[in-house]
């Protein structure tokens, strides 16, 4: 499952960078090894809103009772959104596999190969994936990602007959992009 999800994220990054944009941070919660779906963060404003928006990815994990989560983000993108120093390789697709007992940080650095530039200055690039460093058990996570990991395993306290369904609806209304697998689709 891990290799398939890494492949999906690398494909998403290749497609996004080819269109001139880095994909937003995403979460993939799992329940007993079964993928719940893929949740992309809503549009963010620089600063506190970025921390809040990324941390809120945890709501689907909480509502589904996830026992594992995978978060993916780009080093420079999250650092810029939170006005943080860049730590680690950049540009780099980061993925963390987390359980209630801990996490392992995986990094997939790349260089950008220019494909084209628009008259407005937007660059379309292709990632040239570099060798990945050794995975880091307990590796340092930037604050918004750490917050999402922490909140992912907090039981949701929602007085509703379908807490998962209502959470999905509320997040979609807040412009999170959610794709659920068939087993978890409403």
C-alpha cells in the first residue's frame, strides 16, 4: 500500500508541477490497512490560516477512526505558507506515515527541469526525482504537519448519528477536496 501511495503522490506532483503549481498538502487516512480516501487542504492564506487549514486535515482521520495516516507536503510550500525557515531538502515531496505510537518521515527530493514559461512568468517544470534519504523514525515535522498528526488520533466528539458523513460534508463546504474510496463513500 505504501509504495502505491508514494506513486500516487509522485504522479500528482509531476502533474501539478507540469501545470505550474505545487499540489497542496494532502492526507490519506487508513483504517485497519484500508484507505479511507485522499483529502487535499483547502486554499490557504499565509500565516495562522495555513496552520489551521493543514491541521484540520485531521478531521477525516478523527471521524473515520483512522489507525494510520499519511500526510504529504512540499518543503518550500509549507515553509512559505507558515513563514518558517526551510528545513531539509528543497524542493522535496515529504511524506510521513504516522500511527498513534509514532511516525516515520520519508523525503523525496527532486530538481526542477524547466518545460516552459508563460508570458506572465509562470514556470511549468518536471520533477527529476533524486535518491531518497533514509527514512527517519520520529523525524522532525514542521508545526502544521505535527498538529495534523497529533489531532488525527484524537477521538472525535460529535453528537450526530453519522459523525463521519457530517464531517465530510462540513469539510467539503469549507473547500477541502475529498475523494473517498468506495468502502467509505457516502
